[in-house]
């Protein structure tokens, strides 16, 4: 018994030392990044003139940029230079499709109505639950408002038409919806989070268009950090004429296992809290407030996202943390 107890105790000591070693390595990497660049001071990025982001003496404002669709600039992306100047190696990134994609109308409806339509939340939850098996599920809609039924069944019909559902049927007599999720990689990725990431982009793009502002964007950026570990950034936006990016992570759930990692990443990037956003689908307002008080990030749900983005990108905005 004594021998087993000693082994357990030694194992606990070894685990503790491993955790401390990882934390020391992370702090050392962050210190080296701050020391070599001299740009990070308590998590706030120094306001660098736009011309300095290019690494040359040429101002970006002297070049007439091309557009990758309405509002999105397609010239050499200063966000890539911004990341590499902070010691991050870009390994891969996803393309940024301009507004007008075939799925955009359905993505807008899913995001805009998620909070106010319980049947939509149940519909999407059942799809997620049955994606591994591909089994058909039934959603009973008796007692649901006719306007809500019309919107949910329209979304279901469109998802089926675009082959994101393997089967779909709604009976007006029994008010019973039956569907089965498609099991293709495209469908799985769509429902496990891609649609909500796209929703964030559509919100940002529309607001920028209303303000008649153009912007650079990076999406799904896989990077290697100075300590050798990997990470992925959902969205980086840089409104033209500004020097500090807006970083947004979009989560449809399980934010608890990521929030501390995002806090560390914010410190490594040297971004203000006000421009480091974690958007969590369906998160209640009480939890939103508590997370903002407890963590060095700006946490918001999908209903509060538009107001927050407007505060950040309105033309008269000053970067204040």
C-alpha cells in the first residue's frame, strides 16, 4: 500500500512539473516576442502608421486596391505582414468569399432567427445530434406560431435543396417535420460551425458597406506560434485606414475549453480586449456579462454582435481599451 501511495505521489509531482514547464515555456516565448518587437505593452498594440505595416516606405494609400467582391480588398494583405511581424508563421488560410455566396441567404436566416425561434434551435440541435449516424429525426411543431413554422420549414426546404440534408418532409396536417442530415464532409463542416463563421463575416461586411468602408480579411488562418505550437484564427479584419485588426472567434458551443487559450493568444498578438471578440451562439446575457468580467476578452452572443461591431468600425471610432 505504501509503495502504491508513493508511486501516486510521484506521478502527481511529475504531472505538476510538466504543467509548470509548459507554462514557463509559454511565458518565455511571449517575453521574447515582446522584447524583439517592442510593440506589445500590457496587451495593447502601439498605433503604427499604415505605411509601416508593409515593411517598406510606401504608403498603402498610394496604391489603388483591387476588390475581392464588394468591400473586401484583394491587394497584398497587410494582415499577413501584421501576423508575421509578431513571430507567427502562416501555414495555411481559407479563401474569403465575398457576399453573394449561394448559402448566404440561409446563413442569414439561421443566425438572425436563432435567438427568437425555439423550434429552429431544436431543429439545428437535432441535425447535430444525428450527424454521426445519419438517422432521421422528427420534430413536432404543434403549438408553434404559424410565422415561425413558415420560417423553419423554409430553412429546412433550402437545406434539403442544397443537399445539406439527406431527407426532409413537413406535414401540414400533423405539423410534423422529419429530416435526416447529410453525412458529406461539406454538410458536417457546415453544421458544426462553418455556417456561424460565415454569419459573422456577413454581419461585418454589411456594416462596413453601410459605412461605405472597405476592409482586408483573413479567414481560417493556421499559424505556428513562436513556441512551436499551432493555432487557428477564425477571422481577422482590418478596416482600410486603421492599423489595429479586429480578431473574432465564432463558437456554436464548447467555448469553455477554448476561452483560456484565446486569452493567451490575445496577449501574444498584443491586441486590445475591445478588438478581441469571442462570439458564442445562443449564450445568455447573464453568462455574457460574467465572462466579460472574468476574462481578458470581449465575449458576445449573436444578438449583441452587430451593435458591438458598429461601435468598433464607425468612421469616427478611436481605438480605446
